[in-house]
C-alpha cells in the first residue's frame, strides 16, 4: 500500500514542489557570492557547456543557470529518486535527461541512451549538467563517461560547486548534502576541461584525472569561501582521523594486554597456539631482523597463506634485494609456511592486535611496505602503519555481503580504516566496488591469486608408497571437510561400499586436530579407519583413512579421481577447488560456496564440476563418476580450460605492488660505477 503511494504521480509531484519551495527558501535567506567573480557570465560565450558537479552536491544546481533564456538539461537517474528530482527541477524551467552511468559492475542504467540524449541536447544549443562520479561510488572519482561526452560533442566541461556554510550531510556513498537556509551560499567554478576530438585512451584518462582534480579543488574552495569545510569525505590521500569507536577499541585492547598471556596459554592447551611461539603473539621477535629494506606480508590462515606463497616467490624474483617477512595467525598455517616458504623468507606469528604488541613488532621489524591478504583489517595494525607512514597494500581482497553491510552501518569507523589502504587489489569487480564504497580510493579488480597458484606439492615417493598399499582399490576423497560434513561422507561411504566393496574413502579435515574425533565417529558407524598421524598408509581392512596432517593435500588429490571439496554442505562458504583441478581430480561441491563464488560459478556454468545438495546426491554422483572414466576425463578437460581462462591475477598484482615497494638500493659495484 505505502509502496504504491510513494510511487504515485501525485506523491512525486507534491514532494517535488515542496523541494523546489525549499530550494528557493535557501536562496532567499542566504547571502550569495560567486568565485571567481562573474565566472558564469565569463563562460557564456562557450555555451552550450557540460556542467560537472560531484554527486550529492547538486541540491542548489538550478542556480548555476546564468540566464532564463539559457536552456539547461540535467541528467537524472531512472528511479523514484530521479522522478522526485525531475519534479523539483521543473518549476525552475529545467529539463531532465533520464539515465546514469554503468558504474563498476557494468550494468546499463540507461547511460547509453542518456549519452545520445546529451549529444542531441548539446547540438540543439542546450547546456547539459551531470555528476562526475557514478553510483554506487567511489565518491569523488570522476567516471570516463563525462569526458567521452566532451570528446564526442566537442564541448567544454565546466567544473562547478554550489555550497552553503550551514548544511547536513547524510550517511550515503556520496555524502548527500542538504543545504540549510539562513546561511552563506557560494557558487564556484573551475577551469574548463576540453577533450580533443581524436583523443585516445591515454588522453581520455588524462582528461578524466584533470576533471577530477578540478572538481575536488573547486568544491574545497567553495566550502572555504563559505567559511567552513566539508565533513565526511576527506581530501584524496588524507584518510580521516580515527573516531570515537576506533579510539575506544584501541583503549580497550590496551587494557586487555595484561590478560593476553593467560588467553594464549589457554589456547595453547587447546592446540591453537604453539608454546614456543607465544612471545611472537605478544610482539616479541624470535629472530634477528636482517639488514636492508623489509616487506611484511600478512596472511591470516591456510587459505590466505596459500594464495600469497607464489606472490612472495614472484616478488623475490623481481626484487631479490628485499627481505620478506610472512606472518600468519594459526598453527596450521605456520606449519604450512615453514614447509613451503622459499629460502630466505622469514615466518613469524602475527601479534595480537593490541597497541603495545603492535608497536613492539613494528619497532623490531621496521617494515618499509605492508601487504595484507583478503580481508585483514586490524585497527591497531593500520593505525601504527599510519603513524609511521608505511604504505599499506591489500591483495586478493574480498569482503562478504554480511561484512559489507556491517561496515556500511558504521561508516565513521570503516572510512578511516579502508581509506588508509594505499592500494586494494580485489578479486573481482563486485568486491572492488564494496571496498570503494567503504572508503578505499585506489582499487583495482586484479583477479583471484588462487587461480594462478601452482599445484600443491606432491612427493612422488609418497605417491608410489600409497599406490602400492592401495593396489586397485577405488578411491574417493573428501578434502578440507568441516564439522558436520564428515558424517555425511561416512554415510555416503556406507552406501557406496554396496557397489564398491573395497572402496577406500580418504578424509582430509580442514583442521587436522579433528582427526581423532573423526575416527571415533567412524568407529561409531561400524567403519574401520586409520589416521595418517598413526599409520603411514591404509591397511587392506581400513575402509576410511583420515589424513590428519598438514601440507599433504596434493598427495591425496594425486591418488583420488573424484573429490568432494568441503566447507560447502555446511554454512562455511566452501574451499578452493582449483588445487584439485590442477591435479586432474573431478570436483564435487555443496551449494554453500560464497567464499569462492566466482570460481564455482564459472566451473558450474562450464559444466566443469558437479553440485550436490545432500548425502544421497553425493553418493549417486560418486558412484556414477567412479564407473565412468571417460566422463571424468571430459569433466577434467572442461575444468582445466575454465581455470586457464581465470588466470592472470599474479602478474597484475605483482606489477601494481612494485610501485609501493621501497626504491632499489644500489650495490657497492653500482655505487662505484656511478661515482
């Protein structure tokens, strides 16, 4: 009922007229000045013009119109907000062009039709006005569409801003501003931006950047002349200061510090910390810092660490002069790092995010650049980097929809953190847009590093030993399983052994410490099992083999023709399917794969993996695949082709990061030649 009322023409007309009346009230009750003086009249000879303003700053746009006989059309979005804006502009004699830019996701919102309409308007001697930035952001980043319009039309872009000293700024992506009456109003203009008719892509980008700079300068100048400054959106390159909540977080974590050793010892008894490395969690280094510049790479756990191993190798190849420190936060990832890191790369546990621990860590290691992985946003870590002016880079960035919504509700907390990141390399356009809307200003959709990762290591002697023990037994693998999935796999095995009496099922739990509990569960279902930590290879009577070790997943992919990838039948979000595909293992997955949504979507669209909903479907698919070698071969071929099409993130990421690394120091011979 209310929805239809708000969309009715009568409601839109009433609201539009009310807004028009309010806009007139603001002007009538405010003193007015323009800067530079008379800038509107000075630009009249160049009409029709393309007037550009920042999104959220257009409430007083009607007053840019220099004379009543000058025709002006304003681009307005094709939704109900746009309908209301259209109704509010009509009393001022202004027309509208309906449409909006496509934004990062590339979804057409009428932008192409609006571009054609703008061209028609300019040819008919009508000035057009539109915003430089495109919903849903980032704010204050000019889009390419407006400079393309200038190129095609040959008309100049005039950067403008109309502001008042008194205003209210809403918590929207653009900081929509409600100008208040009884104030000082300033109309400011910048230098015209012209784009050559035959501009290439490089010249278009240069024009876009010039327009962006002009709009930022013009808007800041307008607020300065009005006697205030704009709140909420900081100048480019100057992240806003930490607010009350972030300062409270810092204070609370400072107060927590004396209790941290007790918490860590409790976690150590649970197997979640290494006793010898607890001092590292308090910021005490366990090894000496090497001489020279050092880059700190942080990856929280196994998945993130796996994603950056080959990036670290690539960086070492590009910059062998640099020292690299990798920190992780879990026992599993620490053991994996020790096994797979290149020679010369240091591993430490990341300190808890408390002020003194972080300060101690920074004092010892003195990183020149910090590279974070995926979604590692820790306030005290970021604050310490800001204080020391250390570049912060986030690679393989992703942020879940739930986390994004939570951050958006706390923009005064999110903006200082996300805008502190000097560079964000997101896994795809969707994640890139989310980072931009949270305040990150330099974002590249660089792809997923996990697509470029090499196959997990496989030790051939171990493979031969297993094959000898297994013989001709059919093998089914359940990889990276989580609590709740092992029972499903056990029931599937019980059903499958009717068709494959000598079937061997291998379970590789995501958290190896669960190995004993899984065997207890299997024994309760009358299934004989063995653990890798207690038995090198399965015996002929073992029906299920629990691989509760670290860093051997490649071995078991090499043994199994079919694998169910865990974390996908429980609400975890899935695990990486690429490692299995690279070792020619057919992938089965549950539907809950939001952590790897893009990869699974591409695989499913290519019919390169199979989705199952429950134990019955898992059983049926494994049975069918074990009986069909040719079908498995075709699936593997499609999967390899799909994965090949998603590669390229490593090169993009490395190229972007190199700009943020410390300058290469000349060695002794180079210094002698230079002198």
